[in-house]
């Protein structure tokens, strides 16, 4: 016995989905309805129910009362009779987390669109996507199951085994570019929805390499096939944007128009394209690490309120380590390029003082507020479990290689985790705080747990200098450019202000002010707009030229706007602070121990 959802798109001008649920006869006198408060992979209460409009229920065409339980739960009395539930959903969020609808594009996650009939949560779910009346150009892309009479990209009937699967398959609809390729005998679909100029053949070639790398890593000893029958990269393209959200056989991606290979420059590997490939790699790796291997606290997901875990450093941090590493391993970037990227990651973590105030366990646990609802103090008071977690993963990988003469690596830990998931089957209970390091110790036969937990619980930089030296890479500090805080300055005269800015209509809007910096001492704050320094109007084009021509250890007047009021202060320019990390390959022979794929 199944229930059926019908989705209508004809109110696209109002950004409103029309949804009905057909519920068959049942044994219960009352049915409980609910909508998730958050979506797996994005750890923040989003209250999707706030977008529900005009919720109604009927039996034989006659309205019945809907009892309001709380902000996301309702109850109806049916006495076991078949009923129809109807409602609308306002959808105008172009992120990967919720839902969007206009005349050019439709996208939704099931957590935003499908109210659960809780008594049918374990039953098969059908979804009819109705052809819109205003266009005949739209196509459908989704990892939902297709009955035999529904062809790929067609509107019509789709299905899922249960509600959990239903909400784990986002749907992308529009007049999109669809690219198809096969990896490990499995169909893959790369959807590009939006304006682009991509060299599609090169894009397929590079993404295929990354998919094959991850399959080889996890499935080397399990038959070489991924744990899904098909996979969908659902990519929304905007003038600017970035994001991704993992699902068991798909991912929703957000990128900008020019984050693809330029067909006119076949040798070019732009920063934007590397960023896109790293994003695709990251989300694909999640098929194993978090979509299936997951913390015990997430089994099963409880989507009505926060589910706290201390382990996001492992699931996002390890995944973040592999997303860039896989670009090197597949030959897309050179090793020198890879360690340059890793330099920026270390610099990003070390630049602020957040890691001196919050450890990785706290960072994971407070993701719901401190990470996903970051305030202007974020750079100074919190640390990212993505970036610092990836440095712990680097430390662990190199430690395993060091103690085993590079015959073992973090790859082996991930394969053990995957085998434990496969062996667990329906009784799989998830990972605990010590699972990863216990596997690593058993692989190395070395006592590294204490050092590992010192980093995990510590509030200090990850000790990488000596480890990297073991693998032929020099770790040293360097000063940054005044206008590009993650780029190393090659100039002797490079003044330090301790602020990060972005372009504003007039001047430069401050995005971050670092602790104990000249900007902080001058009283400048996030959201202030600097309009002049030393009586010279500033913009993104001339800011570095002006500051690089001013004398160090001298104060200069700064005019800025705060809350609509023109203010002035004095900023003292100081000598550059070596807050960035520069990694340099100094011994290629030793580096092979890090580069080896186990």
C-alpha cells in the first residue's frame, strides 16, 4: 500500500508549488502529518514548514479539520477512510538546501516539499510530476526511481521505497544541458542548469576521473562497483555562487557561470574550474562518508530537531582532505599546485584566532549555531570542522604513512570503515568518537591515539612542520598581500591592516577584522565601509597601490561609513605579519611516500 504525491508547477509566476497527497484507506483512526525542520548535510534548523500555504484535508470532497500540533506537525481524524491532503509551498531560495520555482527553473528537496504522512513513512511513495502548461522545453533530472513507463528526463510518475528515500532525492527541472557518462559500469548524469560556456567533453573527462578515483578507493576489495545504480550531479549555475549538498545517489551543486573549462582555452586550468572539480569530488566522496558511513547519532536521522554529534570533523574534514587530494591523484593538477592549495587551507585556519578558542569537537557539536549561523566574530572565535578537520586528516594520513613506510595510509582506514558499514547491514550502528583512530592504530601498530586526541581536543595549531618534512615538504611562514589575505606577498614593503574586505558601491566593505590587528585597534568593525585613506578615495582597484605607498609605523586618517554616518579614525600601518603558511617541495624522493596511492 502506497501514498501518492502530485506536484504541479503552473503557479511558477508566484513561485508556488501545488502539492496533493492521495492517502488510501488505512487502519488508523488518526493520521499524523509532519515536515522536517532540517535537511541532512546542512546542520541548521530551517523550519521548512514556514513556507507551507493553505493546508487542507478532504474525505470524499468534504473538508475535515486539521488539528495544529506545533510549527511542523499536524493531525487529522480519518477513521481509516481514504483522504486527500493539499497545500502550496512558496519556493524562492536558489540555494541547494530548499526549493525554487520560476518560469525558467524548478528545483526542490523533498524536505521542503513533501509533508510526511507518518503512518505511511515506511510504505512506498509515488510522485507524479505534472507537465507544466507554460512550457514544453523543461526536462526532469532526479535520482528518484523511474517506473518502466517513465523515461529519463520525462515528466510523469516517479517512486521511492519509503519517505526517507523520497526526501533524499532532489529534483532539478528546466531546459538544461544534460551530459551522460559511465563510470565502473554505472550511468552518471551531469546536469548544467543555467548559462554556461563549458567545454563539456573536458568536463566529462575530468569528473569521470574523480568518480573513478573514489570508487577505486572504497570499492577496491568489494567488486569495484559503487553503492548506487545511477548518479546525478544536479548543477545550478548563477552569475556567482557556491555550494553543494550530498545525497545517496545524487548531489545538488551551485556554481558560477565561469566555473567550467573554457572551450577556447583547452590548456587553461582556472581557479574557478579547480574549485568546481573539488566541489564535485567532495560531494561524490560523501556517497560513502556520511551518506552511508555515519555517526551513531545520525542513525536514524531525527529531522524534527537538532541531532548533535561531536564527529563532523571526521565526516566533513576527511572528505575535505580528499576533495583536493583527488585532483592531484587523478593528474588534473600537479603536486606543486596541490600543496599550494593546501598552503591556503592551513593559512585560512591559522590566520584567525578561532582555533585558539574552540576545538574540533566543539566546532562539530555547535555547528547548528556557531558555524551555520556565523556572526561577525567568526574568524576570531570559532574554527571550521571542514578546514581544520582536513588538517587533522592530513596529520593522520602522514602519521600512518610514517609508521608503515607508506605501505598504509588513510585510504586503508576509509576502506575498513566501509567494510564495517557493509558488514553491519541493517544493524549498522554508526561510528563513535574513537572509531577512526582505533582503526588507524590497528593498521600502524603504533601508539598515536594520544597525539591524535591532543589535536582533536586541543586549541592550537595542528603540528605539521616535522611531519611534512618527513615527506619532503618545507613548512614556513610568510606575509600576505594587503589586498589578498590568502596570497603570499613577494614585496618587502607590504603593510598589514588585519582586515578582509569586499567591494561596495562606494569604497570597501569590511568583511572581517582580526584580533589584535591595526584595524581592530583603530575601532573599525565588520560592515563598516572604508571610503578614504590618507584623504584618498579608495576602491578595490587602488587600495593596494595606496597602502603600499604609505610609510610603515605611521598613522593615517581613515574615513568610513557606519550605520549611515560618516566617521573618521586613525590607522597605524605596521610591518607585515607572517600569518600565512607556504609549503614548498624540497625533496621529491621523500614526497613520493605521500603521493603513493595505497
